[in-house]
C-alpha cells in the first residue's frame, strides 16, 4: 500500500509538471510582428499591433478593411494577412511550422529587428534619421551623369558580387552633374569580359530623374561568371563612362548556404522578399538585397515600413550619395550616414507614441494605487 501510494504521488507530480510545461509552451512566442498597416489589433485587448509585437498561440488577431500585417514564425517562415477578419494564431502557426526552416531561422533576429523598427517610424519624418557627414573624400566613380545604387568608396572600378539571375538596377542623377535627366533615356549595357555586348535595356527617367531597370542574366550567366555593366544617358552620347564589374557566385560554401536559406522561404510574398533582402545583405550580396527590396515595395507599395527599411539599408551600406566639396573646393560625392543624435522614438508615428506612453505610464499608476492601499 505504501509503495502504491508513493507511485500515485509520483505520477500525480509528473502529470502536474507535464501540464505546467504544456501551459508554458502554449504561452511562448510563436510569431513576431514585422510590419502592419491600418487597423490591426489583438482581439482580447484591442491593442494595436506594431512591428516587434509578440504573438502567443492563444492570441487572436483582428484585421480591418484595407489593412495588412506581416508575421514571422519562430521557424523563419513568413505569413501575410491582407483580408479582413479574425485569425487564430494557433491556426497560422500550424501552417507555418511545418517547413522547419532551420537555415533561414539564423537570419530571423536581424531581419525582425530592422523591419520592426522601421514599422514604428513615420516615413515623413524618416529623413531626420540621416545626415550629411564630412568625412573622407569619395571619388565620383560612376558615370558623370548616372549613379547605380551600388557604391564602393575609393574604388576605380566597382566590383559587385551577385547571387541571382534577375537583378534590378536603380539609377539616379549624379548629384555632381549639372545635367538634368528628367524624362531622359537611361541605358544599361552589359559586356562580357572580351568587351562584347551581351545585354542592353533602356528606361525613361521619372520626375525625380530616377529609373528602374531589371536585367535577366539567366541565359548568359550559364557560360560566363563576370560581366561589365555600363550605365549612360542616351541623349548625352558621353564617352566618359565608368564601369561596374558583376561577379556571379555559382558555387562554394557561401553559395550553398544562401541558396538553402532562400529556398526555405518558399512563399513569393512581399514579406518573404524583405527576409530575402536581409539574408543577402548579411552575406554581402548588396545588389541582390536591393533587388529584393524593390520587389517587396512593388508588391506592397502602401506598406511604409518596407520603404523605411529600404532607406535604412541604402544608408547603412553607404549606397546613397550627396554632393559636397573637397578640400580644394571641387565637387565630390559623399555617402549619407545615420544621424546618432536622432533617436528612433523621436521618429515614431503618433499612434505608436501614444501607445508607448500609455504602456510606460501604467505601472506608475498601479504603484500609486498600491501605495494608497498600503497606507490604509
């Protein structure tokens, strides 16, 4: 009888412990909110969901009309919701957990951190985050009239490593140039290493003097791994054209690692493109990262968080330049940098500020109530 009682006691303790583990596991974070737009909130508290918010399996999300929320599962998989309605997090987790994206999960923290910060910032105030820094002189390496969004300081010929076959080139007016490219024709020519033309594409510049050109290297990259890119303005007939060398990575440990991480994303959504951009940036494929950002914004143009994250990416990697003068008074180019004097909370959207202030004030109010109770 004594042994039986001890066994029953141990069994009861084990069952109780198991129940506690199950409850704890059920309350663990399963999703991180990366980006949101419009009316998106928790059903239980009616609290608005922002980038960085955590979701548990017991939560229910309410998405309003013309709203959007992008989630990242702990496995690295992404989920987008654009249709109005209520969604159980447990149901969303069941669909996202099956892939087991162990490789992609390594990049999750970085991507989640960057896009979550971007989601809370007001895009109209975001320019305050950047500043013109007077540092070392940057040579005007690109064409006198055009700049690709791919810039390496102090390099005569810019070499860029590339992963994907389809690459977007974002061209804009060189700040040093006195020529206005508005409505002009931008041309991107691609040459092989024997100086033979293999690709060419044109686009008309918009009101800002910018243009997007996408080139498909899938057919020619099978035979060669390096190409020269030559941007120009058709109307100028300029002979002084600076070059970019693209080196396609098609084998090795680095290639296999990135290939596996990208394959595990699976979904062709704007949010997966943002994660893809983060993977490329961390591995040094900056032109591929730029391409992924551009595609994400094209897919969801109304989600400001993607645009803010893109701007941060360009500044962070010294890929956006401004006009300045060198020590001799001659025009030169310098990269914008992050302004250390402007804090993220100063750029937050009004709704986010209100929510944050409410959260920080609440404990103080509780403390006052507790103090009154204790005094009684």
